[in-house]
């Protein structure tokens, strides 16, 4: 059994340049993936058009490490500090909505997160697809939803519907909530 954690993080209100006649929109969001090792070590990665050619590259952000509680999981106060840092550094100070995954393999997720990725495509390989792919490397038994609408906002919706706890963070109020998840069928 794996003892690490991960969050498929979305910034639902993040302004995204669609490179279409729509221009910038806040309807699709932006995504990344937060990895939390049982020791408290954290890593955050996101994929996007950050390179001059706009082909897509992975980048990471330095964030605080988690404090691990007596239950073996990140404490809510340390998770809140991490999400505050992510909202500031990656989310343009927008709110966060995430799907929380337990019983993950940090090392497998990390190994995949830092490998070269396919070329960016808003439809077939965007930041949400990347974050999902990292999550799936962490535990092959994660319930994988059928993704029809490939926006980052919808991808996180689908994983929450599969029973992963919903995490919400507001940079305006500083409040964070963690919903109840039920991953028992996928985490044996």
C-alpha cells in the first residue's frame, strides 16, 4: 500500500488565452499537481505554454513542505499554507478547487512529472491532462472517469465525482475546506 498524497489542483477562475477568436476566458481554468510524500516533502508541477515556441513545458514552483499529523496525512493548517502559496505563485491569486488523492506513490508520480511530455494541445494534452497523467502514475487503482470535456475545471469535477475529497481554498478569505472522500473501492 502507498502512503503518500496528491492533489489535482485547478484554478477555476484563471484567465487562459485560448489562442482562438474567444481570446482570454476564465471558463476553462488552469491545473497542476501537488505531490505530498509521507515525510512531508512536497513538490508541485504544472504544464503549459511557458516556452517561447508555445509547445508546452513542465515547470515547478517552490512551495512549503507539509507537516504530517498523527494520522499520517498532511495537517489542514500546513495544507492551507501550501495552497495559499500555490494561489499566489501559479493561480494569479485566484481560488483553488482540487481533488484529493490518498494512498499514492510519490516517487512514481515524481518520476513521471519531470519527464518530457507531448506537445501542448488545448484539446488533447493540456495542463489538466498532464496533472491527471501524473496522478494515474501514483496509483493504478485510482478510479478513472470518462473525460468528455477536457477542460481543467471539468477534469477535477470528474475526479471529485469519482469519490475523491473536494478541497476548496479562497485566497480572499484564507479559508480552506476539505470534503469527505470515499475512495475505498479504488484504494485496496
